[in-house]
């Protein structure tokens, strides 16, 4: 098990020596048990870092934000930025590196392994502890311990772990500058794509019946997009707001500007949004599950994303987030890519 | 709309180097084929964004066809390889959410294959007609 003090000492040391200009990590949250992302810039702040099963956030997003800040303010970084990264955060960083979003030497990765565990699913936890959210949670070997109003409680890992963690085989951040915890790569609690396979057993009519209901329910708050480290575009294609309006722009030009998707949260627009997003994430989504976790209306987004991931793996032998050097999924091909569907 | 008068609307994205010329050849050769397809010329099948396909369905297309040069014949060498991969994903995703497999089609048609182009369109129309209008992804007010 990881001693959180090791993470803090490493961060303090790096900051004190000036080897990094900041360390992105998690600190205790201000609401309930969940940890929250933070950016530590002074050595003496390093002790605020935490590592527990509520470190849900994919911190690669903070790395993207840092990069955007630098670019938009036209600043150059004085030193690399440090980041505490669990397996899925590191996979996201690998995809960003693969896409040349920043350079390897721009980041210092302090890897933390989820070992035989993962992060909690708060909905599952609440069901286990009678509806009341605990105030704190900790790893307890293969299980978890949580603090509730009625005292401490032990929870079985399999019962309360997030679905993505149950299917995760790469809990260890392979890409790292230094790492803590055991490398449990290849572990398997649930078969990979188990939920996907269950869903695909439905026939076409049942699949549409299911998805039209989901597309109807989405309120297009875009939380799923905002939380995703892979959705880094300054202007998303679904917004279509980039049209420059000049004095000579006619009303007709304004009316006829390209709008791939209308803003109204209705079925057709929501469906187009979600399918576009799934396609733009194909071969890039690392199944950190954050989009699904933050959705206020519980749209099962992992189904769409893991569908694309399985296609990437099975049809094209492509492993998202596995290597920095290779080309991206849709910018490459093999001679024997499937083509029987083409007349 | 009654069964008899229903004619499926197809949006066809045709590569200008091959399938678009193929469709012209079908025309000048006086090959009879259904007039259901609205052709949209694109520079290469590889330039067809998945959003074109989704957008066409959203605007009420009953079927979408993408047609490019045979593998090995791409004017830009590898555009059709990229299209094959990208559009495989689109096809899978459409089926995954429960859109009928036959609403999306892809073909390789060279500039010399006027007859094949006519055949592709005819088959597509024959497959689409019994399915009736595409309502699943169509925008309500478009
Ligand atoms: S998905 Fe894997 S790496 Fe990410 S939190 Fe879960 S177990 Fe850890
Ligand atoms: S899927 Fe959920 S998080 Fe994403 S836009 Fe819709 S309601 Fe918001
Ligand atoms: S799409 Fe969702 S699961 Fe995939 S990387 Fe983005 S936030 Fe994570």
C-alpha cells in the first residue's frame, strides 16, 4: 500500500529543488468525502496532498488547463510541471503526448498505483451505508474503510468500486518519472467490456429504445466534455460559435452559418452530439470514466466510449493510451483493416 | 406518405476523382438507375467527416452513401484507407445505438465503373424502400 507521506515528500523535494514549478495532485475536498484537484506551488504546501479512493478526478485535465494558460498568456514555462497520476491519468497523459499536446520533458509524472483497488463509486457507497454519504474513505488492502455518522465501516472492494476500475487492467501508471505502489498490470476483476457485451446482446430495436431514452434525457450541460482531458479543443465543433461577425456580414450569412448541431437539448441534437463525441474519442478515450461520473442525469457514457475502444482494439489492434510514439487511430491504417462492409 | 409513393432520399458523398466521375459516366452512358441520390462531390473519401453522415441523417436523409476509389487507387495515395477505418467506426456506432445497418453504405466505384455506380444506387434504394422514412435521427423541425 502507498504511504501518502512518500507522495508529499517527493512533491516537496521537487518543489524545493526547483525541478518543477508546481505539482498537480489531490487534496481533501470541501464537500463530503471526495478529494479535489489542487495545484501545489510551495514546498510547505506539499503536506496538503492526499491519496485515497476518492481521488476520482483525471488530473490530466489540469495539465491541459495549465498548457492552455501558458499558450493563451504567451508565457513559457520556467520548469516542468509535476503531476500525481494514477493509471488512467497516466494513460491520458500518454495520449496527450502522442498527440504532441506538450512534450515529455514538460511533465514530471509522480505515478501512484491503484494496485488491487481503484476509486469508489459514490452511488454504490451510499447504497451500502444506508443513503448517507461517508465523510472520509481510505484504502484498506483490497477493500475500503469509510467514516460514517454511525462510526467506521468496512466495505468490500467489489461492491463499491467504480465500474471502470472493476474493468481496469492497467492500474499502474507505466509512464512515470517515479512511481509508488505495486505494479498490478493485467489484474482482472470484471472481464473487459463486460457491460458492453451485456448491452450488445440486445437487438436493434431494444438498443434504439434504450439510446433514444438516453438522448432524450441529456440536458447538454456539457459536463462530460468539460471534464474530459481528451476534449481539449478551444472551440468544440458542436458549438459552432466561431463565426467572425463583421459589419458587412449579412443576416443571411449569419443565419446560414455552419451549425452542425443546434443548441436545443432535443433528441436529434443530443444524439448527434454524443455520436460525434464518441467518434472524436475513438482510440483516444482511456476509460477514466470521468464523463459518466460527472453526468448529472446518469447517461451511461462509458457504453459509447468502450464500444469505440473495443472496435479500436479488435478491428484495428489499437491500444489507446499505451504508447507515446505510435500514430493515432484514425490517422493510421493497416492493409488488412476490415473492409468487407464496402461494396 | 403512402407506401406506394415513398421514395427514399439518399445523400451520396462521392469522391471527385472516381465515383463522381463514375456517376457522370452512368449518366452519359444512359444507364437507367433511380434518381433518389443527391450527389455531393468531395475531394476524397478520406475527407468525409463522420459529421457529414450524422448531419445528413439529422436533416432527414433516409440513407447515406459514401463512395471512393478502390483501395490502391486513391489520388492522395492513402485517403481511402483512412476512410475505410474511420467509416467502419461510424457504421459500428450507428448500429450500436440501434440505427438500421442498411441506412449507411460505402462503396468503391472507379471513374470507369458507371454501371457499378448505377447498381450500387439501385441496390441501396431497393434496401431502403421497405424500411420507410428514417425518423430516428431526423430533427423534428428541420
Ligand atoms: S480506472 Fe484503473 S487506474 Fe483509473 S482509478 Fe480505476 S483502477 Fe485506478
Ligand atoms: S451526457 Fe450528461 S454530462 Fe454530458 S451533456 Fe448530457 S447531461 Fe451533461
Ligand atoms: S471520454 Fe470519458 S472516460 Fe474517456 S477519457 Fe474522456 S472523460 Fe475519460
